[in-house]
């Protein structure tokens, strides 16, 4: 089986594709405008908005998570650190996507942008991207640097 390149870009592409497919599924029962208005239905707290996002967009969230798992399965060799990084990245991307959906209307209003389904999708994609960047930064900080590679002489060169 041919392996796809691994890393942040393929994972981002798979997650965005999964999110878009999930959003298409969610939009079968609710119009995009109604979904965008869910973000502006202020419930007061950020955790309540996050819970509302998870409840109202189940296929979107599941699609994004499945996209991350697909990137893991189709990428290079799988090891425990790679699985941990993938799961952390999925969590950060889910949080970023949900927070962008919750905080997006206020930011759009400050910037003079009318909140719509397209702006919601752009905000959720930006939130996913920022979540992935945060996960990558945390992963690089948490991973010890590789030991410096030292050149060794070939045994034949030492006998001269």
C-alpha cells in the first residue's frame, strides 16, 4: 500500500475535508444560515457555547476527527509518539474550531464583517489551523531535541 506523506499539511487537508463533509451532512437538517445564527445565540459562557457547538454540529466534529485519524492511518510508520501527537492535534483543532465558532461573531462585528455561513466556515477553518499550530508548537516544546549526530571514521580509515 502506498503511504501518503505525513506531517501537518496532509493532516490539515484531511481534517478540513472531513469538517466540510460533516458540515454538508449537518446542513441536510439545518440550513447554513441557521447554523451560523447558532453562533450568535449568546448563551453567556464560553463552555456553554462550546457544548452547543458540539451538540449542533456533530457530523462536522466527527468528520474533522475522522480526517485526522485517516491522515494518521495513511501516513508514514505509526509509533506511540506519533499517535499521541495526532490525538493532541485533533483535540487542539477541535477546540480551535469550536472556539472560532463561538467567538467569531464578536470578532466579525468588531471588524465590520457581517456574520454568515461562509464567514462561519472561514472562522472554523482558521480556528482549526490555529489549533494545529498550537499543537505543533506544544509538541515541539515537549519533545526533547535529537542528539547531535557525530561522524565516525570508517574502520578501514582508522587502520591506515
